[in-house]
C-alpha cells in the first residue's frame, strides 16, 4: 500500500515538473538568432528576420511550370517588405457579416485584418465574439496574399473596391457573399482579388482573376500566408500551456509542428515542395490554415519576419495567361475552432491539429465516445460523467484486484506494525519477517499498485481530451457550473474532490511510516488547492472517478474487512512468534 502511494506521488510530482519546464520553454525567447537561409528540394531552414522580401518560389516549383516568358519570373530583388511589423498600414475597411463570422478586409494589400467568430465567445467577455484575427498595435494576426512577378500586385498594393458597398451581409436565402477588389493595371495586366464567404462555414475562398491585356504571356505565382506575433492569446485559466506556432502536413512527412522558437534560432526543418497537404497557424482551441487543392504543386514556407513576428504560407503556380486570356486561382482559407469532425472533412490530416500529446491513440477514441454521449444527452457535463463511468467499468477487474490487496493489507496492518516494533533495530530481519508474513497470508504488497499504474495512461489521455476539446469551451453543466472549460467560480467542485480524497485515504491501510502517514493526510488538501485553477470539466471527471472508486473500495473492504474464523488477538499475536522462530532457524542454518 505504501509503495503504491509513493509511486503515485512520484508520478504526479514528475508530471508537474515536466509541465513547468514546458511552460518555461514556451515563454523563452532567443534574442540573437543566427541568420540562416537554405532552400532545397525537400527542406527549408528558417530565414533570418533581416530578410523581409516577399515570398519567392524555389527552383523546383518554378521548374514545374513551362516558363517561356520573362514576365513570369519573379524579381526577388524587388518588392521589399517595408510594413511596420506591429501596426500594419491601413487603407479603407470593408465589413462582411455572415451567420458564422464578422470579417474586416483592408484595401491596403487586400488583407483579411479582422475575423470575429460569432459562435465562439471571447475569453474576456462571454457576450463578445472571439476575435481570431486582429491587427491592433499590441496584437497582430492577419491573412495576406498576393502575386509574385514583376509589376504584379502583392500584400503591399493598394486595392480599390469594385463596388461602392462597404458593408456586406449574408441575407436570408443567400449562400455566399463575394467581395471584389481591383488592383491598379500594370503593363497590360489587370488583377482582381476576390473573397467568397459561405453560409454555415468557416472556409473563406481567396482568389485572383488575372486578365492579360498585354502582348506577352504572363505566368505568375500566387502566395498565401498568415502573419502573426508570438503572443499567447488571453486565457481564462492557469492551465498547461498549449502549442502556439505553425504546422504543416504532407502525405509523405505527415503532421509536423514548426515552433516559433525554431524559427527564431533558424533551424526549423520541415517539408517544402509537395503535391498535397496544407499549412496552418495554431493556438489553443483555434487555427487558421491554407488548404491548396490536392495533387497540385506547391511550396510551403515559414520564417521569422522580425522580432516576435512570424509568417507561414504556401506558394502555388497561378497558371499561364496568354494575351487576351483571363486565368483564375483560388485558395480555401479556414479560420475557426478546432472542431475535429469538421476538420477531418476539409482536408486529410487537418484534424491532427487537435493536440492530445503522446497519448493521441488513446485520447481519440475517448473523445469519440464523449461526443457520442453528448449527442445522446445534449450536456457535456453529463457526457463526462458517463465517460468516466465507462472507463471505470472497463477497468473494474483491475481496480477490484488492487482494492482486494489494499483490503487485505488494511486487515493485517496491526500485525505488520507489531513486526516492525519487534525488529525495529534490525531492518534486514524486519524485511525478511515481513516477506514471510506476506507469503503466509498470500498477500502481494504491490498488488494494489500495479493495476492502478496500468490505468494511468488512460486517465492522462482523458485529461488531455477534456483540456483540448473546443466543444467544451463555455459548455454549461448544471447549477453554478456554466463553463466546463474554466475553473469552478465558487471552488465547490475542488472542495468536494478534496473531501472525496480524504474519505478514500481513510479506506486505505494506514502507512506504518509516520512520515508517509502525514503525507497521505496532506495530499487531499494539496490536490484541492491545485484543482482550484483547473477547468471544471477536469475536476468533474476526477470527482466522479473518486466517488466510483470509493464505492468500489468500500464494498471490497467490507467483504474482506473481518478475519475469517480467526481470533484477532490470539492468532495474530502468535504469528510474529512463529515468524521469529523461523527467522532464528534460518540464521542457525
């Protein structure tokens, strides 16, 4: 029993140390990153922050197109990025309202500068939509796009709205809203940038119409990127810091994160050229991602733009526009919550952005089951209770075996204490006597520990499932719990959890070591204090798990709580004498 408590205490303490270390690493910034630029067929190292040029396609992407005209070759020495990193130049704003989002497009660069998610409340105010994209001086996170080629518009170009309308709204009966922005005509090439917002969707189609009115064929490339700072979004709880950074996916290399810290140091290693996949920016609960059409050439890039400012995006061929022809290219842009079912339908591997850590293989089935219960009940809190009961039921035989061992140990604790008193001056003889006593009683001292150790990965996976699921964000349970993703406002659930832990310790055998006994008495208070800052959904899971454990342990303790056909004082007192006699015989031999 003592060994079991020590193992669990070590595991919990070690986890806290790892989590604290991860927190420190996430906040750490490198002041002087090396300037490294390397472009190859499969890997790109992060560029120096001093390189502020527009995205330029590499040789492999260029060679995928038949270039017969110099107008289509990008001029890498021109179009330098001169925007103020923390406060982007502003032009005229165009506002778009749909059933899902409120968007703001700036004519300066045709950037998507602000995006509010109407169905996702902000962390600061439940009555205010969450602003995923923003371009304030203190926070920058925008979607940019443009064309690469001499004289072609980019995200520094000033566009002109084709319509006099500045406020668009998706009306009843309409399925989409289209905004068209005209770039200045240059060398006979007229470019129109388009935004298409769809009903019941977080996907925005960003495209270019390129009309060639000149005399030479134009073969431009289009780039689509996300520009954001490295500031962590405001959170409601003191939780484990989730991943903040870029990510890329290809069928060959699968899902890979591109941490901002690697971009700072100039050693980010990720696939660049591919015919499939996507690139994204991630934060807790939300993401933005460019989703190129499958089986088309593309080149991914990510770099540090300047101090605490990063870009990640993709370059694709826009096609060839002969004189008198018009070509179009479109890139879907997802900006919304990490809702797994929807993400899986948008692009292969996009659901992997929901990060469950190293226990993903266990956490995914748990979330599926949790979602099933929610679809049946309609309440995420009750779904958590049902999921906890299901997990408890699956491990019932293991738990029962552990509690039987604890019940037997509780029964013989007075005898073990007498053996310890008898041999307190000789630890070797005391250990030998206790082992012989365990053999005679047919008790495995580790029997209560091993079954619980097997269950720990499942409980950790369930913990991460609740922590990472955006579906639980602002999800109500009952009574005073109106948000399972934030702490209990009155701390009643953590208090009840502490009481349940105290009751559970009373059902366990009393440790023979006085120090261990004091530790066991302090643990309920310590755990309650820690859980004050945890989301209510996690505390609810732990509380239900403890209540079920208490019920199971009480029943088993009741079954094994009385010695069968033995006089507690007589036979128990005689056993230490037998053990002492056996120890003396062994010593003589």
